[in-house]
């Protein structure tokens, strides 16, 4: 029950507002509600700061992402900018795919360890005379 709902019940006379236990609950729930509001506000601010930081980092990247060596002046034609952005997007996709592949490889390794451990445990049980 929220502090607002408890206050309304107290005003309507359904709760005995003189009871010290209820007063303590009201104060406690108000404090908790205030803390939640503060934390939600802070969380929104931090999320906004992260979004701004990501935008700044993306803006600061060099456009020479085509993988070409370019020592001369860089001319920013729309087709070249589009190609550079496509190349960067493909690079991100490849990076995500690499992460997924690594995760699958880790899962395989964990499964191998698990099956090896199971075989060793069952072999140990058989050597002790314990049957499955």
C-alpha cells in the first residue's frame, strides 16, 4: 500500500491516526516513497548522460572507416559518407556476432566440463561399488 493510499484511509477515518504504529508506518512509507522518487530521478539523469556520451563518441569517430589508406585531404562526398556509415554498421554487427560466437563456445566448454565431471563421478561411484 502506498503512502498516499494510507493517508487517504487515515483521513477517511478507516485507520486510527492516533495509533503510534500507524503513524510510524505512514512516516516510514513517506520516507521510502521519497527515496524511490530520488533514485528514479537520478536513474533517468544517468541514462540520459549515457545516451549523450554515446552520441559524442560516435560523432568523434574518424570517417575513414572504409579500411582504405588515405594520406591526402579527405573529401566528404555523400556517397563516401554513406559507405563509411555502412562499413561502421557492418563492423558493429560483426562485433556482436563475434560476442555471440564466443558465448556459444563458452557454453560448449561448460557442457564438456559438466559431462567430463559426470563421467568421473560415475566412474568413482562404480569403483566404490555404488551403482546408479
